[in-house]
C-alpha cells in the first residue's frame, strides 16, 4: 500500500517551453508560508532552456525541485498525470508554470481542508494579468461556490480554475489521473471525476493565484479563455 506523508503538499508543475516564466513561478512557491511542501516539475520534452533554468534556480536558491524529463511530448494530460502519480503528499496542488501563487495560498487551502474533512478538492479565486512590464490584475468573475458548483458541472459548465486546485491524495488514489480522450478539456473532466464519486468541492473567494495572459497559453488554443 502507498503511504502518503501527513501534512505534506506536493505541488505539481507541468512545463512545455515556458523558460521565461519559470523563475517567477518557482519563486512564488519558495515564498509560501506553508513550509511542508515538495515541488515536482514535469518537463514535457521542452525544446527551450526550461530544464536548465530550473537547475540554475535551484543552485541560486538552495532549493529542491524534483525534475521529471519526459522522453517525448506526452501532452498536458500525460505530463500532469505523471506528476500526480509521483506526488507523496497528503495533499496535491497544481501550479501552472506560467502563473504564480500568493504566498499564503497553500496555507489557506490546507487550513480549509483541515477544517472541512468532507471536502475533497478546493480551488481559489484568481486574478488575471497581461504579460508585459505593466500589470493590471483583474479578479475572475466566473467561479461558483458551495452547492452551486455541483449544479454548474451537472449542466455541463465549468466553475473551478484548474491551476488553483488542491486536493486530497487519497481521493486521487481512487480516481486516477486526467483523461486523454478530450483534448482541451482534460482539467474539466478531472474535476468532474470528483463529483462523480460524490466528493464535495469548494472554492475560496479570496484571490490567491495570478494567471498570466499571453499568446502561447494552452487554454487559448482551445477556448480563447482560462480553462
């Protein structure tokens, strides 16, 4: 039987050619007020200097990142699932490599989960900003809360930002990774898996995540907006 480490948060970062954003992403995790975490970066056969950037960052900061180099490009679903299966923590969190997190993000999510043992997955509100020198942060307005979450997904909608989620590893051990059948909606289907087994999902209304809008983001290729 696989034994998870109590209290540990395994943060899974998937990356494909995001060398320009990785340091800010990793800096935001190094500054987390929640101390018990591990960082797992799955590089999906990048053709830029992504891996070298992460290695340089580790040397500069004296921090550890578990780097998994995929032998070939497996796509978002394959890379994310690989990271999830390597996670050792009681909790597993997602962090997109081109975004960054508020310093208190993980602490507040873990605190919420500890106070609500019936909740299997918790996301947060987020603010988006356009890539560039000047940043203007715009809070999201499409997320839902409480019982409204289940109703939205029941009707085919989406109201949890995948980049913000933290979930119980024990529940992941029951449902497995992301599908490879629905390209562009893998994160949607993963959240639905929680609801399908009757698990409770919640969002925190506070902005604890920052989403970078740029020309090469994955979600634009499918929806033209954050997925």
